[in-house]
C-alpha cells in the first residue's frame, strides 16, 4: 500500500490506432495504487469511454472492443483494486463505497474540455461492474453523460450455497480476509466458444477467489442499488445476451426500465452468451455501442 497522493490527470494514450494499451497507475484517495489501460486514440476524439469489468474479469478480456472504439473515442479500461493487474489485497475491497469512489476519483482526472468544447464521458459497466456504474449515479451524480450496461449483474442466477453464505457471514465478523471461491469458475458460464473457454482456463489474471468482506460488500451493494433507479438521469444503453447463464435477463430489464431517464435503449442478442466479447461476431455489439455513442455525442441529452 503506497502513501496517499493527489491523483494526477491520466496521460494521453499512445498515438496511432490499433496499438495495445499503455498500462498506467492511478493513486486512489486512500493510497491504494491500481492499474488501468489507456488505449491509443485519435487526435480529436468524439468523447471518452471508461470501462469497468465484472467480478472475475479484467481489462485483458476486452482488448478487441476497446481497440475498435478507440478509433474514434478516447478509451480507458480500469482494473478494479484487488483484481486483474492489481496484486495488492487480491480479491478484497474495504467497502463497496470505496470501489465507487475509486471510479469517481479517476473520472475527475479526465480532460473535460477540448478545442471544440466539452468532451462527453460515458461509463461502460460489464457484468458485476454494471452494479458499480449505476451506484455511481447515486453516490457521485454528474460525472458521466451516459451509461452502457453490458449484461449487468443486478440479478444473478449463480450464487454461493446456503452453507457457503453462512460461512462467509461469520468469516466477515471474525476473519474478513478469508478467501472463498467465486461461484463462476466454469468457463462455460461465460461463453460457448471453445477458443475463449480455453483462454479463460489459462488466464493468470482471472480472479477465482474473493474475501468474505468483498462478498458481503457485494450484497450490501445490492441493497444500495434497490433505491438507485430514481438517481439515473443520463442516457442508458442496456445490452443483453439471450442465452446468458449468469444473470436473469427479465429482472435486469425490469430494473433498468425503472430508471428515471427517458433515454433507454435495450438490445438483446439472440443466441449470445454472457461475455459478448467472446461471441463469434463481436462486431455486432461493438457497432451498436458505437452507433449509440455517436448519436449521444452529436445530440447530447438535456
């Protein structure tokens, strides 16, 4: 854990389209230093897209979509503290509010002005990260101009067993950093594509275990989200996979319909599995995201 420092503005991504991302470090307000990917982008981006990932994943799963969007937008992918590129306090988090604050602190460092005017900022929450994206609108409103929710984990199909939940609860009281398996370790839950299933089996950065404290904070975050729809006033794009084995599409759709914003777009991909990036034709969802972004950039919502 490093000493707390005032976060500085993130450096611009390396020039040129299609290059791999630069790995950059951000100092959180509590001193934790976590890493993120800054993608190569155009000299005059249309806007800024910031991605946050799911409970097990990290920015390395989404390099293709980020590279494609970085042709026209400035793209950042944040690896959550304790996961992905971040080894310190692996699988842990002090609280769900601290995770929201990590995102908010980063967003305040972004360049908010350009020669042509203010650059709009969009937050893309993937799976479990979708919970943090919506919670940000309640805890830190006004930081983003739109939300992209990709198979967001508001209602999960897969949960720990009753005995595991009891163990997690008591461990939180007495041994909060006790690790428990995340009940998503089968690659088949994420994709039907054999190539990507093998990628997940071999991925050294994938998070397999989380502390009792983190898992209890996830439950507390669910309670926080119960009262959050009325705080979402920005445009929202919801992407769903019809064959999702991780989230309950019907309940997720109904939850998003409760958002205060009138600008809601919902797209469901027939035959698709949870991780859209791993579909045989990922450009389908990337093109839809780009089209949605372009419309909001050209005519921002009031």
